[in-house]
């Protein structure tokens, strides 16, 4: 097991983590931005108004991107197990 292999493995793990979290984070960011613009325009300063739309957006993003997320995670896991002989040496 070389330092290049370990570095590549951690790079791939971080890349997969960012890819898997991106749909939910982007949905929450977009909905939060839209709600804050709505609050600025209407002068409604209700703090709880942001939570429900964000939770719904994140849940919908999870539901719609879940098959892709599972495929990405399964392929990463398969690649990890395929390279298991590198771990043993």
C-alpha cells in the first residue's frame, strides 16, 4: 500500500461524499435563498417560516436523487472491494 494509493482513495472518498451531499445542500440553499428574498420583499420576519420549506425541499431532493446516490455509493463500494488486495499487501 503506497502513499499514492492512500491519497487517491481518500480523494475518491471525499469526492463521493461531496457528490452524495450536494443535491440536499443545494436544495436547502436554493429554498432558503428564495424564502429570505420573499421575507425581505414582504417584511415578514418570522423565523420559523424558513424551516418547513427547507425540510420539504431537502426531503424531496433526497427522494428524487436517492437512486442515483445509491448507484454512486454501490459503485464506490465495489471499487473499494475490488482493490482489497492492495489493502492486504
